[in-house]
């Protein structure tokens, strides 16, 4: 393995995509610089803004939370406890420990506490694709916390690999609306909805994992037990095999999309109305969350019991 | 293997992408119907037009030539003998035998006869990517034959796999101009240039090979010895692994591009001038063919010696 490009010291990571290697210290510096660069390039937020970070306990969201704090941002965490056995207890403990050790604020919402059930059961009862149900529920609850606690920006840990796989999926289906909306910074479209930002888009899974390892940040390495066989995994495998042959492919593909490709797709703006049940912004008469909860025999109007620590 | 969907007879091919199987007779019928459908959908040519088919001796161009003749079209062949050892002598013999057996007209151009050298040598001298040099030379010579013999349409054997791989490559590099120009029927852009059509775009490699096998059409199975390691092969592998998991992916991706995706990309029209050396239409002062031939120390102005049989 080649030595650190900055100090010729012991390499901690070799980045084929960038044709370079870094020691521990210079990789952490590089990682934070890439996060700062994405925040600036896509005009994500200012230094005095309060940011809510959606944290699962996995390597990406933990690296993101740590990086934002390290860069001096006012970043609070929000964790949704899905109640999926050890996977969820482990995830939650990791978030709590990190918050405690860093003196950071963490909000926790537990499906078990609020609805007396868990995500596995909700998915089973709705008979829908699990990642889609889980995403809908988490986005909805996050919006409620955003409103209750007065945030205007939500940051998620989507990385280069996630975004590249999503882009490929959107292209394979020629989803023009999704293509137009795939961007690292989506401004708020309604007074009650936050802007959404993805500060890790310049960094891949190898980088986020290495960052956690080098900085001693604990994270849950297991994939979500409900996500097995997701098509996004097939797209990731495919892009990784191409990246292996032609290093830098992911970056060229994704950044080229944002620099040149995306402008070719336009999104038809939709009017947001109030959900007939819960009153939250929706494009339909009754919002997807309320319909899913009803299908699962649960009360969509239960207010979130936010535990704060 | 399931039985023929039409007659429940012995299956000759199982098409997972279409979730169906065919016997020999009904597959040949299906194959010709797909060719006819592409010709009609993309308005390629009328039944009384004279069509020049670029034939390499491989399964795709041989299947195309046979299919056009079987559908009653006036299809003549053009083969360029690249002079690459047994690969070229074998390819040429296959084209000649087919033409003789079907009473079809075949034009042959031999690099050895015209320039006293072969494609391997030209590639070596120009120090360029072989597929790019070979494509430039073949397109140029084809245009000369088109002018000399008065054709207005050239058909090539590009199939579903070729087009899908090319689409993925164009997307990975966000080549907007290439994306706008990737279409099964490109009308003529100059009085001296033919329209270009690809009647096999609805059929994959498995289908063209099976068609040849079932109809007893001889073809050269070897890949071109100069094309080894071409990136298009990496893209093909990758799409095939996805097709394996999600049958029908290629068709959805490519046809979706032509139905919905492609309209988002626009091509900047370029003015065609006359090459300062040969006088053929070009966007540059001296055309790429003349520059390549000069770099290879060959005379670009040698007129094609067309052998007709």
C-alpha cells in the first residue's frame, strides 16, 4: 500500500478512486474537508443554523453526526427506535452513548412506546415493501419533531454509494420526477417541511466506515434485517464491480449528473394540501402515513412522545 | 424448460425477459415480427428502398441480413476485409457463402488490396483505441460505397445488448450529445451521407445467435482479436447480471430511454464542411479518416476498389 500523500506516514486508507492514500490524521482532515466542501457547494446551511441529523446508529449517520460536530455545527440527533429486536436495541444504545460522550442533544421516538408495536409488524400488516413503509413512517415522525422543536434543516447520512445506486435505479426506470429531485440539497417546499441535505455525498461507504474506525466511533455494522434483498443492493454490487475496473467511475457518474445531467430533467411541481386526517402537508386527500397506519390498524393521530437526552 | 407458448411444442428458446418460450418455427416468426416492428416503429425504410447492410460475418449482422431478405426487403451486403489473419478470412468467407447461397449482392472492400496493409497495423501506427480507429475507417469506406452505388440507407446489426451497454456508457459519462443521437433511426444529415438504422434493437445476443442456429446460418463466433478488454464488455457483463436478477431490465431501460428519457437531451447541430483533403463532409477542417490515414503513413485519397459479387 502506498504511503500518505501528505506526510509519507503509515497509510490508514488507500483511495483508488482518488489515486491516493492517507495516514490517520490526514484522512480525518480529508474527510472533514469533503463534508465542508459539499455543505458549501450545495449551499446546505449556515454555521449558526440548528441542524437535525437523522441517526440510525450505522456508520454513515454516526460519521455524519460526528463530522458536523467536529466542524463546529449545531447538530442534534433524532433516532427512531423501530423495535426490531437486538438490531434496534443495539442501534439505540449506540446513539445514546455517542450523545452522552459528546454532550450532544438526542431525541428518541420509540414505535413500541407510541403505538405498542414495531416496524416488522407494521410492514407485515400493510403488506408493502419494508423499506418503503419504514421510510414513510420515519419521514413523517421526523417532520413532526422538526415542527415541535423548530428545526428548518434535516441532514441524512446518504453517501456516494447510496446516491449512485439510487441514480442508477432512477435511470433504469426513467423516473423523470425522481431524477429532477435527486440532489444533495432540497429546499423546503412548505412552511411545515424542513430542507433536506446530504453532506456525505462526496464520500463512499469505505470512507465513512474508516472514519468511524479511526475516530473510535461505535456503530452497528449489521444491515437492517428487514432490508434483505433490496434492489438497491443489486445496483451497488454492479457499480462496485465497475468501480473496481475503472476507479473514479462513481464520482464521475454522480457529480457529472449533478453538474450536467440533472438539468435536463424537470419536475412537475405539485400542490400541497392538508391531509384530511392529520392536517400534515400531502399531495393526496389523506396522506400516505395515515393510510398506512390505518391499514395496520393503528391510530395515525397519536402525538409523538419525544424522549430528549 | 417450459413449452412453446404458441403451439405447446418442443421449446427451442426460453426468453426470461419476456417470460415465454418458443419452438423453432414460432421463434423464427417472433424474431421476424420484432424486426418488422422496429422498422415500422422507428420508420426506418419503405418496402421498395435499397438497403445496404454492413456485414461483419458475426451472428448479429448475418441474422439481420437474413431477416431483411426473409421479410422481402431489397438488402445488399457490404463487408470490409480488415486483413486480421484467420479472423478476417473466416469472416469474409461466411459473407461470400451467404451471398452466394441466397443470390444476394455483396460488396467487398479489402484493406490489404487498397492500402497494402491491415487494421492491426493501422491501429499500431495511429496509437489510438482500436475500436475507434476501426469504426472510423469502416464508416468512411461505407459512405464512399453508399455514394458510388447510390444507397440512401445503411443498416447495422446493433442489438439490444449493444445499445443498452452504449446507453449505460453514455450515461456514466453524461455525454449529452451522444445521448441525443442514440436512436435506432438517424436520418441523413447531408446529401452525401446515408440514413442509419438498427433493425435489431428489440432483440438480444441470445436471440440473434439462436436465430442463426435455427435457420442454419453460418457465422463467426469469435470476438474480434483487436477488441479485447473493450469497456463495452464490462457494461454488458454488468447489465447481464442485473437482467439475471430482474428479467426485462434491458428492455425497460432502453425502450424507456427512447420513449421518455431521450427527449430530455438535445444535440447541438454542427455545420458540415468539406474535408480539405478528400472533400467528404466533416465538422473539422480535415476529416478524422484523412488524419488517421496520414498518421499511419497511408494515402487517404485512394479510391475504394469495390469487388461486387
